[in-house]
C-alpha cells in the first residue's frame, strides 16, 4: 500500500473508533466519558465495572448491539457495492441491483403479514434475499448469445420489479392498523430494536461472505477489464462472477435481514473510497468497509439524536447521501477535466 492509502485507512479507522465512542455516549440517557471508559476497561480486564447498573444496561444491552450492527451493516453494504461496481464496470450499481433487497423485503413482509416473531421475519428476509439473486443468476444462465453482465442486470431489474409488486400487494392486503405500519417501518430501515443475538447471528454470515472477496481481491480486480483480457491473464471470468455475486449477496442479505432496506451506502461509499485510495480493489475493499461503517454509524447516531422521534435510516441516508454524492460527482468532474 502507498503512504497515501495507508494514511487514509488509518484515518478512517480512527474516525470509526471516535464515532463508536460518541454513539455509546450520546442519547436520551447520556453516559459520561469516565463511566464509559471505566466500563470498557472492565470489559477488557475482567474487573468489576464500578459504574451504575443503568449505565451498564444502556451500553451493553441497548447501544452496544446497535453500534455493532451499524458498523457491520455499513461495512457489508459498502463492500458489496464496491464488489458489484467493479464486476459490472458501472459506477451506478448498488448491492440491490440483482434484487437482493427486493427479495428480502418480500420475505420480511410475508413474515409480518402472518404475524411471525422477529427471528422468523429475519430468517425469511435472509432466505428470500438469497433466493431472489439465485433466481436472477439461474435466469441469466439460460440466456445465451448476449453479454452476461448485461443479462444479469436486466434479469435483476425485471425480477426486482416483480418482487416490488409482491410487496405492494401485501401492503394492500395487510391490516392497516397493525401490519401496515410495521411493514412500512421495516421497509424504511432501522436498527433501533437490534438485539445482541441478531448481531452475533449475522456476523458469521458476513465474515463467510467476505472471506472469498478478501482472499481473491487481486483477481477480482481483473473483472473490471474485458472478458477476453481477463481470460488472457488467467482468470475464469464466469467463476469469478459467481464468487462475487455469492459473497456480495450473502453479505447484503445478512445485513438487510436485521436492518431492513437501507439505501445509498453501497452506491455512494465506494465512490469516496475510490477517491481516497484509487480503483485498485485490493485497497478499495478495506477502504470501502471502513467508510461504510463510519457512515452508517454517524447516520444512525443522527437518526436517534437529531429529533424527538427517531428518523428511519432509509430516509436519513437519502438526505445525507444525495448531497454527498452530488458533491463527489462535481469534484470528480473537475479532476477529470
């Protein structure tokens, strides 16, 4: 890594740590810096916390899981977005391009419609997200004689639209007093009710999905080239696309299952990472993960502190992400010129 890339990664890491400490401290029940430091030190050393039981409950049972979920979900969505943009050679691609978010939405809405518990809703969202992308991939495999990347995108758009219609149908049929508000809230995205169990159940899936992307990130670099050139360099493009799709889909499904649909992270964050460290996927992947974690952590902290009621993450990421993306676009345009 170059000195600039190393400095950017170190700065992003320190920013994530600072945002995590801030997120643990602020809220309806403020936690003093001394109490937070004492509690964190006790967790590292195994000593008695020496703080009020309320502080311990707020940090370990409420804010701690929420901060961890924001970090993991932001990193997963940004990593998936960077992988997809590199594979499709398109800066407008996001993690839901192949219908994973639409599929997860159908699964969650189905669970809410039949009044299932939270674990079953998350499980259905995860399963339907994977199933939607699997359907897109199988559909694209049956279409021959066309650009495989283009066929994947078109199949994803068509099946995503169909799944969106299914969500709309369930919203029409749902109970307007109980089920419909829950469906709407889930679709807007939130990690307000995230439990420690949900975080620790999703983390292994995210790590399993990240492992092949991380280990083969130098090969994934070559997917940004033409297929003929990539094959000449010894990369089997079809197999590598399957690895990227499987890894990015598993990460996105695990994230969406516990947070609902949160947009913009997988689209905007890889652009900022590319500005900092360049297009090399070996540096782009860790930079995107750090920036994605910091971005969602900051947005979630704003969502629960900026107003008397909590703002859904999907709304706030759009309000924050749109001006950031336009600013980045204008800056990049000047640099191209």
